């Protein structure tokens, strides 16, 4: 009995030893080994940098990974990276895949997982709509090439002129054009006029005082010029506006409103004294989120200011009599960037560069009336009350899409040349579009385009 017991004890000890050894092996292979923060970045692009469409080739480039680190990319249960994707000696990789023809439009979350050390992150692959060009025969189109870096334009009925703001890293210009012929009437270099390095982005006209307002993005300010000869009326103090983008002028209330995509504050100036007055704060309706005003649109007669948030899927309507905002949700949108409205119906129109669409909201209930995919990188939208059309500039797909504002149906899809950046509505259904250059030697860059509907 003693022998038998001893044998069993030895056998038990051996089993326990083997179990501990196997547990140690399992522990060494566990998914909870060597955790690390995800520090890489992944970029997705279509052929030759074009937008990504269903059925197209997609180039996936990674940076910031460990040399020799294994990387796995998955979308849902589908592995995109294949086997053996390893970062090179500089922590980078490049791989090309074929996107399925049935790939849905929108932002697709791609999980990026690394081994040794283990980490994971999520990157977004955006599949954009591919809308063919159409409807050009409905318009008379005139184009003129201007200076590099065109951003926005503003039409003045009183001055009978179109004002255009432009900026690059090296220079900046404010231009005054004939709105019909697009001939250059006057121009000013802010660096020469103001003695500093200023970059112009937003532009608006103040016909009540004969001025033009521009935003200076680099030094956080704004400037006012005379419409007649573009002489400087006043350069506002540096850092008086946090990274301004849009400016709209309310002649009825003698106010200029300036947006900032880095802030929930809309800065306000008195257009008579050119001094700041009480700002407008727009809170987000989403918990722990910040409303960051990108674009502005003004209903001067109705006393309403519209602002769309870049950081949250929201648009605000501000009652200018009380300063109180009403916040509407923008379901399904991403990186909203442009806004306009129809004063007759109260509809609100929003363009979103992250979701490549234009949506229409009921101005009272906030109900989404339609959501139309128009092109890649939809940056701005403008409503024309004469024709009842919406014009959307699609920066990444090089198009300007014309929609029926009532139904959301596409009426035309026009060639916007390189990087169409902004659309401005004038009288009699005329619209002006400005576009930027892709770089030196781009023959289609830096144009102003006049789009007039044919009778």
C-alpha cells in the first residue's frame, strides 16, 4: 500500500509539474502579453491620389510603426493586409488592395493590429460616390485664371463687383473683379498694405459702409478694406479671433460675425466702430463635446445666423435678437463644413466633407428631408433662390454639383477644375466658383468660374 500511495503521489506531482509547465507556455502565448500604445498611422488613397470608389484599387500606407513589426489590417472579419505584412526598417509599409465592387459608400472602420509589442487602433477608409459629369449644356460657363491659393469670394450688388480672397504660404491677395467679364479691377497685397504676413481666407461685403471684411487665419485676426480701391480701413488686432474662417456681415444690425473651427465662439464686431462686441457661444448638445463653428450663413431679414460644426454632427440656428442657439443633429454626417438656408421654406442645407453629401433639414423639427451623395470632399453649399438650386463644391472629386433644393435630386454635375473650394450666389441665378491648384504647373488650378443658367 505504501508503494502504491507513493507511486500515486509521484504521478500526481508529475502531472502537476506538467500542468504548470503547460500553463506557463499558454501564459507566454496569451493575447495579454506586452501591451503597448498604438502609435502608427495609416493612410488610404485611390489611384494616383484620387478618391476611393467601389471597385477601385486602394493604396494603404503606414507610418510610425516599429521596424520589422508585424501589422494586420481587418475590416470586420475580412483581412485586408494578407499574410506577412511587416514594417520596414523605417517603420513604414505600403500595400495595394482591390476594393469590392459592392463596397458601400461611407466611412469604414479598419482595425490595425500590431505584434511585438501588441497594440491596436482604428483608421477610417472612406468610399466616396462616383458621379459622372452631366448637364453642362444648361449653363454658360466662363473661366479666368487668377493668383494662386483662391479660397472664397463675395459679391457686392452696390459695388457691382466680385471680391476674392487668396493665400499661399508665400503670398496673399484680395482681388476685385468685374462679376460678368471677370476682369481684374483692383488688387492688394496685405503684407504690403499692413506690414505683416497675413493670409486671407474668408471674405464678405458690407455694402452699408462700402467695406470688404476678410479673415486672417495665420495671425488670428480680421481686416477691413474699402470696396472702391481696396485701401486698408483697419487691421484688427492680432489674436482677436481664434483661427478665423468665415465672416458674414449683417448690415441691418451693423454686425460682422466670424467663425472659428477651433472654438465654440463666434466673434462679433460692430461694423460702424470696427470694435468687438459680445461674442456668441454655441454649446454642443452632445455630452463632453465641443461645437466648433466652421461655416456661417446669415438670414438678415429673419434675424437668424446659421453655423455648422466641424467637430460634432450638429448645425445651429442662432436667434440674433436673443443670442440663443437652437441645435439640430446631423445624423450620418461626418466633418460638416458648409451651410446655407432657404428663407422661404426655412430649410437648412449642410455639406459634409467627411460623408460626401448634402442634406436638407426641416428648419423647425430638424427632420432630415433628404441626404444626397454628391462627390468626394463636399466642402461648401450655396442656395440660389432664383432657380431653386443648390450648388455644392466637391473639393476631392473636382466637381460642382447642382441639386434641386426641393427634392435633393441632381440636376447637373459640372467640372469644377482642381480642388473647387467655394461657391457664391449672385443675381439672376448666377454663381461663381473658385478653385485651388494641386501644385506648380497645374493648368486647371486657381480659376474663378462664372456659371450662368441658360434661358
